[in-house]
C-alpha cells in the first residue's frame, strides 16, 4: 500500500512553500505529487521546483476545482494514471503520494474517494492530513470562511506558517485552531527540524489531545473531548458509534479516539470522518499519563455537548454490556 | 450521489476488527444484537441474526427485510418502524 498524504490549507497559507521544502528532503525523493487547482490553468505545479527540474511525469494535475464530485472523478483518474505509469516503469517506483489540494477544497471527499474506489483502496492508504495555517491572515480566514474552518477541523496536523513575520501571536493561533480541532497536533513550521517530518505517520491523538476543549457555540464547528476512566466494552460502544454516525454522520467532521477496550492490553486507535470509519489500529503501548480512553468529536451544526451523556448512558445504562452478557 | 453519500456503504469493517478469533466474534455479534434489540424496542421493530452474517428486521405489521450490517440496519429499521432513531435522544 502506498501512503497518500494530503496537504491542505486556505488560499495563500503556504502550502506550496511547505511542499517545496518537504520535497527537498532526500528521504522524500521518491514522492509523487498530485496538485488540485481551480480552473484549467495549472499555476502551482510550476512552483514545485523539484518536479520542474526532475521527472515531470511525477506530477498529475487535477483540474476539478473544488466541487467534490468533480474532484472525486479527477482524483480517481489521476491516481489510477499515476499507478499505471509506475507499474509500467514510466515513472520511478515512488513510495508515497503527496496531494496538494486547492485552497478552497474540502479534504473529506478526497479521503472518501480513496476509501471508496474499488481499485484505489487496495493500492493507496490514507496518510496524514496536514493543514497549513497562516499566522498573519489565518484568524481572519477562520472567522470569514467556512472552508478554512473545515480544513482545520479535518486535519491530523496543523502547521503554523509565516510565524517569523512581525506580529505573529503563536499562542493565540494555537488556541484558535485547538478550539476547532482539539485532536490535532499543532506545529510551528519554524520549529520543525525537518519539514518532511511533518508528514511522517504517527498517532497525533497521543500528543495532540486537549481535554480542556469545550464546545464553542460562537462557531458553527464545535468539538467535545471525552475522557473515560474505566475500560469500555466494544459491543455497546460500536453499536452506539454506528448509530451516532448513522444519525449525524453528515455533521460529524471528525472523530478520533484512543480507547481502553476491555480485554485488550494496548490502546485501540479509532479514526472517522463523516460516515467513514477506518479500521481500528491496535497499538503496542499507551502514551504518557493515565491509562484511559480519550475521544474527540468535531462536528458542524450539532449540539456536541449531548454526545458525552449519550455515550455514558449507552455504556452504563440499560444498554450496559454487563447486564446483557446473560444473553450469550 | 455526492462524495459524502457515496461513502455510506463503506467503513464497516471496523465493527469486527476489535476482536479477532471466531468465538469472540460470535459473542460480540450476539451481544451487539441484544443491544440493537433494546434500541429498536421503542420502534416495535424486531431483529434476529441471519446465518451469522446478516440481520433480519421485522416491522410491527410483519414486513421483513434482510440487511447486511449495522449501517444498513439503522436506516431500514427507521423506515419499518416509521420512527427516527437518534442516540442523542435515547433515554439513558
């Protein structure tokens, strides 16, 4: 499986600059790049200097703009074409794909496309979703543009850019993005030892979980973080989550969890976007701190404060597994 | 169908992925079935296991539907019971 990493972020937030830095890392020389742009004129890929000076066949430009269905079709065609060229030896056997999306793109349909296409799902695996966040204009963009808020909400990692400019208030920026996405790791591009490390896989939740997050009703996107001290039973939890996503999946931008599942020693990591739930990953060890389940829900247009009482009722109320275990 | 709706038929394997051996899978399935029955009780829709792989739903008027998984089950059960099921509204 070839990992596909997504680089998203609002217009002018430094995606291409970051991509250039990442591609200069020798460890990332075997990367293929997909660029999605608005309109037919492909400007950005001329800025990707490594690709210009190297093998241009590594680049497939998606011209679907930001309409999710059009993007979906172009992404399928683009990835299939890339894979075909790789299989036929027309391009080097790249080890990963980096997709740079248009500044107005919603990342979710891209991830759905990857999981839904019967051919692609066995060839490409979802990598890390990184959103760039402009230190100078990001706060205003968050306030004005729902696309900017959604990109932050769906990201695994958020990279603060232009923090070297005068007047950048890194603490306020971190607070603003964490109000939207308490599960993501927030990194300053100035602090990253190697830019390519921003796309290395990892469990963002173990470092990026912020239990103090609270619903913010001034935003249409709100999040809630839940801590459970007792091991949870998988059966009632999975029924509850399937029901929650059935009823509110369209509003659920992102769900991440590190779960202490009864009967398992290591943590189980769960990751969902809208109705799409990725297969749980069994991890070897717990992150530092008390061993307990940590769940984050980020939703749009949903009263997220109702989620925790619902989950707790399901785990401890009339659906409790201890009571029902008698049926076996 | 848009990109979001298209994914309603995906992302299901996670339900069985937390348990590995066959006996444990069956126990989990039976437990899950018992929980689903309780959730559907207010809708007067009943549910039974069908050959260990699917579910049979029956409406109060006797209409029957076979569904493949929980994701399909909730939508069909809402139609059969003529009642929306929302975990954020269920009694604790």
